[in-house]
């Protein structure tokens, strides 16, 4: 726990299980907080920028799209999109940018499977959505030509498209019909302007974390072929289409290890409305608290620095992981991301062998979420 000042804002950084646990136990003394660029790009109506009852009500509405029953409905469509990607990779020639493929797949799931958009509408949204996403954590100066200015213009185009699609859509497609149930439950009417801002956040929640997790999973397996050799028999014995009730302990452990080393949500922010104690340190009121979720112990422990999924099966690891954030503002897309990761690992690795292309930068860009710098270039062969 330590405090600094950044652009006139007092910020308290915390890391470690005890401090984070203390923070999450004091939710009543906290409110959400985001940097100014994020606040403007999400919008005033977005539940991410709301606190108290307004936040809880909107979260309950949008959360209907990520419920367990909704995920069961989406599963066949997700598996069809995986089959399409496998076919595309089988027919490809030369090195393929796997990270970009995973980003398009993740966007297709949230846009087509969840929101019910056609392929044409989905593709029209994707380019603007990428512009918007890449500037979320940028300097909020809207001068012509700056990333933030381009992102704000993309935001306006996205909101117009989403509003048009919402008014014209068949709400029995995708999961949009589930929103009406959520609205009835909270007894809170939302006009279209409010609803499209929630849909914009939903696109981000169901896309960015999933795309990052998928890229980091395949990066880890390709950099650690001995782990892939250990995991492959379980994957090859799994049913396809995959049954979500099927037990896959080694896959679960592998995903946990990816999340431990490269959490898709590297941290989150809160503001404390009153003094609180974190790991026996008093934090005065009205401080922005940035929670760092990366594994700090890995810097000092050779074993924790290694990618070793077996640690989650042999009882040697007992820390609590929060790769999607924690508390009442945990990432909305968490359950969808976990489903897509498992389906993709089984479907793709049963059918294809991937090899890393030499001489590429495999380090990770961290903003907005971890992704390989050179796009994770691979060659593809049928298994």
C-alpha cells in the first residue's frame, strides 16, 4: 500500500491478497472511479460511471445477458463461430496473426450471438469499436487527429448504429429479449439513449477481456510446449460439440495459470468516501485507489514466475485470483469469457497444430488488456 500523486490526483496503489481483501470487504465506503478518458468514452449514462442504486439497477438489467441460462443458449452459436474460424485457418496460407483472429472471434460472439446482429452490421461496427477501445486509457484531449478525438467520433458512430439496430432489431435474435425481463425485474424504464450506452459497455465487457485471455492462452501454450503435451490428451478425449458439464481439470488449471500470470483485467479503481484501513494502513477519505491484480510474487519466486498449471491441482497454490476484478463491479463478461476460452481451446486444438513464427516480439502490450505485440504469428497444420 503506497500513495503518490498523478496529475494533481492523489492515488493509493494496493497489491496483495490481504490489502485487496480488506478493500472488497468495505464496499459501502467505496464508489466506482475511472480516468477521465474512460468516463467520457463510456458516457454519463453507462453503469460503469454510476454508483449506488442506479449502478445496481443497470447492472441487473445488463447482467441478464450473461446469466447461466443465457450462456447455455449461446453455446451452440459460439461453437459454430469456432468451426468457421477453424475452417478459415485450415484454408489459410502463410503465417496467421492469431491475436487478431481471436479479437474478431470475440467480437463476433458478443455482437452476433449476444446482440443478434447480422454479419454485415457486425463488421460495420468492428472497425469503429477497435478505434474506440484503443483510446480508452489515453490523454483526454479532443484535438483533431488525436487518438482520443478519433475515439470520441467513433463512439458517436457506434451509438447511432446501436440505436438504429436496437429500434429495428428483432429482439428474439441473440439475447436482447432477456433485457426486457431485467427491466421488468428492476421496474426501471430505460430510454434508448440510456440503453445503447449500456450496450456499448456490454460490447466492451464481453469482448476485450475474452480476446486478451484467448491470445494469452495460446501464447502461453506455444511458449511452453511441454504444457501443451500434458494438456492435449484431455482435450482430444473431450466431446465436440463440447458439453459444458464435461469435467476438464487440466484445462481448468491451465486457464487459471494464464489468468494468474496475465490477468485480462490488470487492475481496477475505486474512490473511498470515508477513511478505511487496508492491511493495517489507514487511507484517508477521498483517495483514488488503484488495485494492481498482477502476480507480484512472481518477481521474487522462480517457481511462481514459471507457467506451471499443475500448481492448481497439486495443492501448492492457495492464493485467491481475481483476474476479472472483484466485488460488485466484477467484469460483466467474466462468465462468457470463461465459456469461450474453454470452447476455443477444445475445438481448435483438437483439429489444428500451431507453430510460432520465428523472430517476432512475443512481449505483451498491457493497455487496454494484455495482447502480444506482433500479433502472435503462427503457422497452421491439420492435426
